[in-house]
C-alpha cells in the first residue's frame, strides 16, 4: 500500500467513524454495536439489553438482515418451535471492528 492509498484509507476511516457517531442513537446502529460486542444474541436478549419495544426491534432487525449486515440463524427445537439468533455478517466484521478500534483510540486521546 502506497502513501497515497493509506491517506485515502485514513480519510475513509474518519468519514465512516463520523457516520457511526452520527448514527449512534439510531436503533439499527445500537443493534450492530451490541451484536459486535456480545456475539450472537436472540431476539429476546437483544430486546432486554437495548430496552426497546419488540416492534421497533423487529423492524430494525429486518432492515439489517435485508441489507446483509447481520445474519439470522434459526435453530429448530421442535416442528413448531424455533429460535432465531442474530450475528454480524463475516463480511462486515473486520470493517466494524476497525471502526470501533479507531473510536476507542480517539476517545482515549480526548
């Protein structure tokens, strides 16, 4: 990677960091951060951790699953009973971890 490419990468990283900070209060971003920090979680566990209404949470999870940011795993307990678990997609995992590391570094500096 040349100097110009690394400078461009740093600019993109800062831009994405600002975008993450601006969306911090958005439920979708809160879901992604919670899943990134605490691994696969069920719908009920997410609702309790985030303290949100199940309708709002269901809408946010549906949107994130349709964009591919999170993956939905279904575990069938019986023919009529199944549980869904949500996890951050492997494609987005390194990008999101990098953003959170940058956020931690900048937070420590101030």
